[in-house]
C-alpha cells in the first residue's frame, strides 16, 4: 500500500499531466526501492524503541517458548527457564505481561496441586505456530 502511495506521489511530481498519464514502470520501480528502504529503517527504529528491559525479557521468553515448542506453561516454569538472565519473578512477570498484551500468550486457569502457592498458567497462541 505504501509503495503505491509513493508511486502516486512520484508520478504527480514527475509527470506533466499526472491525471491523464499512467504511472510508468520506472516510477513504480523507484517507489518500490524507496518502500524497501523505509521497511529497513522502520525495523531498525522499532528495534531501538523496543530495547528496554521489559521488552528484552519478553523477547527471551518468546525465544524459550519457540525453542521448547511450549503450548502451555506456568509462570514458574518460565522463570526457571530464563533465571540465568532474569533473577526475579517481577522481571519475568513484566515480560509475560508484554507477551499477553501482544496476544502471543493468554492466562489460563491452573488446577491447584502440589505444595506451595499455585503458579499462573499460560496458553500459547496457535498463531505463533502458523495456525490460521
């Protein structure tokens, strides 16, 4: 969509009669080149914007989910998996909140069992695995 809008702008700028002339192949190629540059720039900008500790934790949790192929997990299991980098559960919980806000995971009710406090359960979105 953006490439077409860029092509239209370039066409209006370069054509003497933009409402009568068709957009040339050369103009379209230039618009596609600019759009490709914009995509790379946006990726770099989003990477810089997302480089805070909470987002980094969310990225590490997501890598763990993918590596393990986890469909369901508990906050405790997640904390154990990333404890080398994130020592406190408060940090891990912040990462889990981000993944939940972005619909990678959702809270799931856990059956009570075992000793100690129950750990919050999570279900991984099937879309992460390519399901439609």
